[in-house]
C-alpha cells in the first residue's frame, strides 16, 4: 500500500537529475512526497525531530553512508515506538549499506522501494555513545580510508599479500590493547578491528561475512600483526573464520570492549573517529528499515508493525 513520505536529501545531492526525475514521477503516480533538503550538519537531526513530532510514519534518506549514519543517530534519540520507518535513496560514492542489502542504486527504483516496500526491524550497533547501522572498521583500513588517495586504497582489496606490503611501505605500527569479552580478556596487537552489523565497508570490502542485520549479534573481525613468514596461516584463518585463530579471530557477540594504548582510527559508517576506549554493544530491532524482500542480510525477516 502506498503511503505519504518525507524525503530528507543531502543538499549536495538535491540537484541530481535522476533524483529530480524520480521525485516528479513518483508524485505524478499519486504519492505525497514532502521534501527536506539539508544545508548544515544539524539539519538531519532537526528534520527527523520534526517528523517525529508530527507523527510521520515513513521517511526516506537520500545521501551517502555518512548521511545515513547521521539519520540513524538522529532516530535513536527518540523512543522506539515513535521512530519512523526509514527508506534509503543511495546518493553517495560507496553506498556500502545499500549495495550489501540489495537496495537499488538508481534513484527511481530506490524511491519506489522506499514508498512501496515493507519495513523490517533491524539491529543497531553502538560504540560508546555513537550508533551505526552497517560497519565500524578500525586500524589500518580506517587510516588508509581517511588519509590515502583512491588508487592506494585499492591495495586493501588485493588480499593478505597487499596488506602486508602496504603495512611495510607505511611502516604501520599495530594497535596494542586488550579485547574484553564476556568470557575472556585477550591481549592484542591489531592491524584490523572490524565490528559489523552489516557486512561490507570501504566500497565493497567484506569484513563481516557472516553478519545479519536482525540476529541480535555483532560480528567482530580482529587481525593480529604478523610477519610474512605467517602469511599462509593468515590466509587459512581468513578462509575458515574462528574465534580461536592465532592471527585472525572472528567473534559473534552482543557486547565487548577494546582498550587501546593509543588512539585507534575507526571509520564508522563512513565517518572518521578515533577511540582509545570502545564500549561496543548491540540494540536488537531498534529501527525499522525498508529493504527488499530478498535482502541477503535478513535472517528472521521480522516485519515492522
């Protein structure tokens, strides 16, 4: 059944011809769309607050992963029963969440899904007081993502050999710290720490291959610093993920903590942060997101009421 919808668009994408055509055609089909265009960093928070106050039951967010990150954090400020269902119109560069969930990348198809599709209750991850819907990537990958030209970023996509070569070229120093889990503490010297609610980041790097959006768990990939002599072991463990690996460890959990001896760079749904202490947890079924029926990241397919 078609519904009226608030469309909150990142100002940088508002003049996109494909988006403008999609809005026009959708309105002509009889759907009431109210457009809100952001001009500053607080606009997403304010627009979602207005939607909650007015009892709007469905919104769509047009922008990249960073805009989606802002929207999720804005929604989490409100009581769960007042949070509108959220559709997504991918207008960014990477669009990792949209790509991995099967949300169409064309504005017309994405807007059709946002207006006509069903909403599913999904989990939201939390690091300290920041929420994320997709993935937090910490360590070497986050530093490359935030400081490296696009061509060099591709080095991370070539597997363990490229990773070690890049580390040597950058004289990368691993992050010493402690993983505090429910049943053990693990002293770690990490080059990668990824916390996934979704599966991929960095424009297609799958860092949490077993993650589901509605299983009440976070998938954590921890990669220890290793010499070239152990690269075979690292590859084997990447191919057979376990929480008992000597180089690569993969956990599925509801909460954990990481204390780092120096600030750990973390790319959180496309936004750069640094943490020396991370308290990590999951909020099961916290928001309702409009996703394709065949979305591969849905396990329980718990439809929003």
